[in-house]
C-alpha cells in the first residue's frame, strides 16, 4: 500500500486526536463526575495510536475501531464543550480523525 494523501492525512489526524484526547483526559480527571469522558478519551488515544502504527506498516485493520472510538469520544466530549475548551477541542479532533479514517477505509487495497 502506497502512502497516499488520505493515509498521510489520517496518520496526522490520528496523532492530533490522540494528543487532544490525552489532554482532555488529564484535564477532566481533575473535575468530578467525568469518569466516562476520561475513559473514552484514554481508549480513543490508544486506538488512534494503534491505527497510526498500523498505517505506517500498511495495515488498515484499525480503521473501523478508530472511527468507532472517535465517534464515541466526540459524543461524550461534546457534552462538556460548552464549559470546557479542552472537551470542545477534543470533540473536534475526534470528528476530524473519524472523517480521515473513513477516507482511508474507502481506499481499495
């Protein structure tokens, strides 16, 4: 598999998403009653890392799980987006990552 624009865009989106998710999880840990947000952010960061590593090795097998993790995280983070910028930024990064992963998933190998 050649590193197409879709794949390089996806790698960058996954890296950015993982960073935003880690920042969000760290910040949300300091606030009470945000355990689900912390958990979903940590899970999403892990899956984004796995997908990034996979894509670097021409392995698209994590695309669907990355899309799912990003969508779940975005939904939860959007709940806190009005009062926490870190949640707003995380939700946005997750949506961008899911879209990038969908573009990669559409590539026929």
